[in-house]
C-alpha cells in the first residue's frame, strides 16, 4: 500500500494573454467655438473606447501607455482631413466648457489568482484632439497610482 498525503489545491494562473479592444471615432467636422477674446476657433473632437482585460498587474502601466499612444495615433492619423487645425495650446475659457470631455472609467485588479491581473474599461466622449495628450497623461497617472495601491475605483 502506498501512503497518500493530502494535496493542497492550487489555483492555476490565469492565461496571461491580454485582450485589447480600441475604438476611435474622430469627427471630421470641426466645431466652431468663440474664445473669450471673441476670436473664432475650430476644434476637432473624438470619442475613444478602450477595453483591456487579463493584463499582468506588473505589466499594466506599460500596456496602458502603449494602448493610449496607439489610440492617440489613430485619432491623429493620415486620415485626419484637417491636420494641425488644433496646433495652438488650449485656452482657459468659460466659452469652451461645452467642449469638455466626459469620461467613464473602470479599473479592476483581481488579486485572487497566483498572478494579479488588471482590467480597464475607458470611454471618453467629446474630447478635443488638442487636449488629448494632456488628458491621456493625467488619466495614466491616475491609473498608475490606482494600480500601485491596488485601488479598485469601480467599487
């Protein structure tokens, strides 16, 4: 007879193949807004939806950075019919509040497995193209801090 010892069950690590989906809609019509100085300016807007799941927590920030850069290049690609229309810096103006982006963001970190994984769902509407770089950087900073502290903002 062979002795049998209790086997401690272990949870297998999740499949570490990230699932990434990026949708970018760049509006071809420039929106005319008047600045505080009464100067008319044309702004181009875009809507972005990003869904990333099953990303190793240790690789999440780098993955999110690359996906944001990819989404930005899609919004400013060669199809852009009016390049450099928003080359000037963003002005602080009460009249431009109607051009303020709206965002929905969900970040979840699953630490129940052997390898912690992250999932991100980000939806941005009414984002000015000339504001995208600053907006993405501040969002990525928030995500970096959330991941570092295991914060789950969706709860």
